[in-house]
C-alpha cells in the first residue's frame, strides 16, 4: 500500500487515525487538502478528507480509484458528535486539535440554532457516507470501535496505537477550557 485515503465525517477521531496510519507506515499526511484545492495524490501518503454530499458520489468514486486503500469512518453517537462539531466552531475557534471541556457546553445547547444546524448537517453526511459505502462496497468503521478495539475493519492496515490513546481525545470532563462564556449561550 502506497496511497491511503480516509473519507470521514467531522469529529470522528479521523485526524488521530490519519496520524496513526501515517506513523505506522512512515508516510506523510494530508489534512483535508480538498477544502483548500491542494489535494496531491502521491505515493507514501495518507490523505484525510471530510465527506460532503454536495461533491456527489462520482467525485468520491473517482478519487477512490486513485488510492490503494480507502477507509470510511463515522461515529455512532450523533449527539456527542454534534456537540463536538458545535464546540469546534463555538469554543475552539475552528481549531480542529484543541481540547475542550463538557462543562463549557451550554445547558440549552440542544435548542441552540447553530447546534441544530450542525446536527442536521451531520445526519445528511451520515446518510451520504452510507450511500457511498453501498456504492463502493466499502465498510464503514466507527469511532467507538476503532478507539476501543484499536483496530480497523481493514485488518491489513497497520496502526501506530499511540495516536489512538486517551491523551488525543479532545473532549474532556475536567475544568472549563474557556475564560468567559458570554457569547456561547
């Protein structure tokens, strides 16, 4: 395997998985290069992209053909995924690798318009990833299984397990990670 593609949903541990695979093979990594128009398909690389329904199935089918291995990644717990997606924008200033505390989630979060928007967007992406899985005969890995069992459905893919450890989990149960909450409630 020289080219590995991760097609994922947001907030699924996909960045840690990308680094885990990259480290196991000593490959370079590309973090969401398609967002910036900087996707470069080359050997000895792991590429992580977020599945977006607006690109259409054909875009992904054509992309998959250019890689030796493609891994799909989702998350079963939509509520926690949506909270993390909300936190990415509202607590972490869109910094994808910044830790955040559950204590910073507003009590009325699930009524928040931006949260509801993220929740609905994730439902569409999950449906799209399921269709992509069916059309390409690729199984969907789930965050909960990958990080608990420390393995993928694709058993031939090596992982550097240190990247799947709890120290890389972004959601914390500890002290607040923000100094003030004025604009998030």
